[in-house]
C-alpha cells in the first residue's frame, strides 16, 4: 500500500504542473491584454502600463511562470487586484463555506441515494424500482441552477420557511437554516447518480454464488443484503462517491451564485465579473488542486478496500501473500 | 466471385446487426420517450419561425410580465414584453447547435488523441495522457468558465469552450478501449500482414470501439446543453437579445417574485431536453451493450 500511495503521489506532480500551465496559458497567451481588460476601456495607456508592470506582464511568459511556480511552492498565489489582499488569504477565508456546502450535500445525497439503490436492486422490476429509477434519471437531468431557483420560489418566496441568501451568522441553527436549500439543490444530481450506480453494483453482486449460498443457509434478508452484498458492492460505489464529490465542486460554483453563499464558486464568478485575473487564476488553481487531491484520496481508499488493485500494482509481493 | 459472395455476406451481417439494434432500441419504451422528446426539440429548432407565435425579440414594454395564457401569450411574456413561448422555441436552436457541435468537437479531437495514445503507447501516450489528466483536474464547468472569460461570449466561443472541456473524457475512453482491442488476435494478424498503422487504427480499431463512443456522445449532448445553459445563466454564454434557455432563465431569476413563469418554463425546457437525451442515451447503451443493462 505504501508503494502504491507513493506512486500515486509521484504521478500527481506532472498533473498539478499541467494544471498550473493550462491556467497560465489560458489567461496569458490567448489574445488580449489582461491589464487592459482588468482596467476596462476607459483606462489610460499609462494606467495599463503601470498595471502590466505591477502584474509582471512585461516579463517573458516563462519568467512569469517560473515566478508564479516559486510563489506557489511557498503558498503564495499573488495578490488580488480588487481586494488588494493576498489571494491565498481570500481563499482561506472562503473555502470553508464551500467545504461545508459540499459535505452537507454529499451526506444528503448518500443518505437518499444509496438506500434507494439497494432497495431497488433487491426489488428489481417492482413499482418501487421503476418509480425511483425514473426519479433518479430526472435528478441526473436536473439543471442545478434551475432547481435552486425553484426551491427558492417555493420555500422562500411562497412559503417563507427558509432563507435564500447568504450563510447566516446568528448561531448554528441559523447556519443550518441557510444551508438547507443550497445543499438540497446540490445534492439532487448526486443522489440520482448514487441510486442508479448502487442499484447496478448491487445487482452484479446479488447474482454471485456466495449470496445464493447465504440465502440458502437461511440468513436473514437484511444480513444478506447489507452485510454480504452491500459490503462487496461498496468499492465501485466509493469511486463514484469520489467522482461526485468532485462534481459537487462544479455544482457549487452555480449554487453559490444563486444563494449568495460566500464560498469559492461565488468568489470565482465575482472575480470574473470584476476582471480580477489574479484571483480567478489562484481560485481556479486551488479548486483544481482540491479536485486532484479528492481523486487521489478516492483511488487510495479504493485500493485499500480492494486488494486486487494493490495486488495488480504490487503483484509480486503482496499479491502472492 | 468468391470475394463478391463474402462481401455480400458481410454487408448482410452489418445490415442484420443494424436492424437488431434499431429493433432493440424501439422496444425500449423509455428510449422511445427520449427519442420523441429529442425529435420535438429538433423540430422546434428547425421550424422556429413556423412554430413561434410572435417575434421572439420584439420589445413591447406595455405587454411586460403577462401571465401564461394572457392576451394570446401561451407562456406569458418577459420583462420587455417579449413572448416567452416564442423565445423558448427559438432558444431550442442554441441548445441543439451547442449540444451537437460541442459534442462533435470534443469527440473528434478526443478520439484522435485517444487512438494515438492507446496505439502508440510509450512517451507519446504518456505526454497525451498527462495533458488529459491536467485538463481532467478541472471541474468541467470551471474549465469552460475560464475559457469563456478569456474568449468572450458568443455562440462560437461557447461551442469551443464546451468542446475543448469535453476532450479528456473521450481521449480516456478511447485509449482504454484501444489498449484492449489492439491486443486481440485480428489486430495482431493485421500487424503481421504488414497493414499500415493508419489503416489498422482507423479501419479496424475505430469501428470496433465506436459503440461505446456513440453511447457516451449521446449522453454527452445532454451535458453540453446543460453547460451552455449554465454559461449563459452566468452571463458568459449567449448574450441577449438572442434567446437561449440559459439567458432566459438568467433574466427570470431577477423577476422570480413578480414573474415566476419566466424561470419556470425556461428551466423546464432545459430539464425536458436533457432528460430526453439521457433516456435515449440509456436506451442506446442497452441496445449496443446488453451486458450493461441492469
């Protein structure tokens, strides 16, 4: 497992480097002067030139990249032009909000999606199976930004039950109240994916001989389903959980904009509107890093749960034990 | 003579295979529902001038915020008094164009990269796949957003941004399939017979992996439609007055209390179309790869 972890960590280096390179190329090489765009059409040539100097845009792209990478290694993502603060400080302030939103959405989607998937698999082709799978597909097809608006319309505008803007600051209950609508709208797609995937994974396992044996031995249905079948259906589900966690970050960008949730998504979208390129660049790189690290964690947990993956890599040693 | 007979047999086999695929697809009720939804959207896109009841861009502030069914406006009007039904009908054009073109762009480049990467292996494979890993490291919409920020809004740029962001998924899928197919006996035999690499890859490997690409592409159109709507919703995609479901939804967001019908109907159009492609995509997958049907 150590070797596997090490290998995956080493593979991470070129990926992260390419992430930085892509963001750099997109924001610098494509036609258009970032300084001129940031200052707008009214800016004087002198102002543009001063900003170019301040941002280091007059140096060669390789020298800019080198400086940026050096800074990055020290955790320095440059300074925000709009906020006049280090980008890393702004991110440190905003990321917890996105993390809370993503985690709560993940919990909701797991609590809804997995039991539905398991029950659907055990009752294949029943009414429950058909209805829940259609609902799951509708969930997957849902534009998250539209669902968010509809939830606001129903629960905030019409019923007045829940707040629709901001994160809340008057204690735990207030934060939870503010969290409900954004996390539900973000959770719907993932819940649909989990339900469909868990069902499919469970159906594969239910057909196995050892499940038939467990049933023949007269074990309780609950024990067979949850202890024997579900436990073995879990590794591929964990992979999909990781993938969904990453896509929650995508969804958060849109959800946060609608609910004015003060997280990374809103930060990046606002930075785009304010043409704060340093903040866009830093924010995007940070989100991509988080995305890569989540995927690594998923791969490692998958290897931990599935000895075949480790054996495939370590083949000669652990695989034979 | 013998060659002709063999050729005929091969053609018959291909025809039978296609017929069996269509039969399986048409037997799948949900896939048929999906197909009907897709056809309705395509008809709306093709015949927008005939199907719309008003000029979608005609501003008439006196008629602003009419409710559905009021004064001959089937779905009501928006903040400028423009007919919402007509705008949604015209909006289908953007969704279909972006869905098809962005998917095709991502698929063509991704397939070529995946074929080269999988067949060549070695350092070429490594370079291409590391680049794909790097692109894959971005949340999809974020990559598209960043590109749109730099490129600027507009249909062409939306297609480009979504298409480029789609490349890594195709490259990965194709590469994985090529690695399996190229080790099969018939590929090895072609190598032994001295067939050119180009011929092996494009004439023999590609047709064998096409079914999984088709399945992915069908589902991917749904993703591209949502992405376009998302970009336009954020104000980065198609700009008003050109109607797109995303920018109609964006204006609906600002009038959620006074005119909830604007956001409701435009979002419903996105949901139904995406659902149509997902239902159809699932059906195509089941018909092409029965092993996955569960």
